[in-house]
C-alpha cells in the first residue's frame, strides 16, 4: 500500500478554507482513480515543538503505480490545480510505502 500525506498549515481565512475543502476539494479528490482510502485529521497537537497543522489528509492506493496513474489522470490534474486556490497558509505533502506490522 502507498500513502499520500498532505499537511495543511493554518490558512489566512479558516472558514473559507473549510468551505472550499468540503464543497470543492473533497468531491474532486474522491474521483481520483484507484483511491482506496481518504481520511482527514483535525485539531492536531504538536508534541515535540513546532506549530500543529491545521488539517491533515491521508490518501491510500494499492501501490505506487496506481498513485502515479491517479495523479496523471484528468481528475488528478484538477485536484492538484485546486490546492493553491484554498491553501493560503501553505501545504506540505509526501508519499510513502506502508508496511503493516
């Protein structure tokens, strides 16, 4: 399994961010081909210093090829292009393979 982790910093206008994320971005993201799981986390607490993230999104695919295919698709391009329209506080992301222990 491969996970795509998205970490959103606090936006300039949290209400506008939340509205756009729920009404526009989630519906776009749910259309990504091969998406197996989509979860988000709120109210993060920084344990070892630093500022907590405003919102955390976790997306999963079967493997790296499936993830790459999803983001090369028209749906993937639309989802990626949407992020700058609402993530005014900045965003970080990473992809990694998941190993269940």
